[in-house]
C-alpha cells in the first residue's frame, strides 16, 4: 500500500496518524485476502480425498458458505479503512468498480 510516512495525527481519528491508518488498511486487506486462502485449502483437502464422501461435502459446502459471508464483511472493512487512509493522505479515491472486478472468481462452487 502507498505510504506517506506521516506521523501527524489525523483530525477525527484521535491520536492516530496517517501511517496508523495505512497499517489498519493493510491489515484489513490481509484479513480479506486470507478468506481466499481458507477456501482454497478447503477445496484442496476435499479434492485430495480418495473417495467422495457426502458428509464431508456437506461440511465443506457449509464452511465455504460461511467464509463467503465473512469475505463480504472483510471486503467492506478493507474498503472502509482504505477510504479513511486515502482521505487522510489526500489521495483521490476512485469509485468502486463492479464487485467482479476486484474479487477472484469463486472456484468454491466447483467443490
């Protein structure tokens, strides 16, 4: 993420600096991206099974559905923290593009 190396407090954020806001946005992005790793691991583990197990399939489907909901939440948090940082840093915020532009295509549906 673009850093401004600013240790000046940002109005409306208490003692937080622009750098603090940048770190927050980076952490939020990392949390969001981890949801893709989690679903990939579930997919790989399921596909590594020697035989199809319907019970495992149901569990994996439920976990993937849960992670998709969490992914939406983490994306919203990431975008909000990014906007806070960009505004404080004086960076122009581009309008949100279509959701499909930002997200990796869901391969979980193939499980």
